[in-house]
């Protein structure tokens, strides 16, 4: 599987936003739409801080 967990970095602490994400789509307003393999969706605002696909981890910052 190629899904990853998405976190947001809040003052150095990574908070889990959504697990098993397989779609990350940038939106026109600067936010990102996340979709998990289970169909759950979330919209987050922030900057992409880093991706480590070997560890199945995507981190955004506010």
C-alpha cells in the first residue's frame, strides 16, 4: 500500500490529522484536500513541510 499518515506541526509537536491518506490535492485557496483510503476527507490550511514516503508520513506546518 502507498498511503501515508498526515500530521500538522504545531510549535514542534506533530498532531495526527488523518490516517491512511492516498490523495493530497492542493486547492485554489491555498488549502489541501486529504482523502483516506476509507473515503474520509479533510481540508487543511498550511504549508507542506515534508514528506517521507518510506515512513508513510506527510507533515504540514501552519
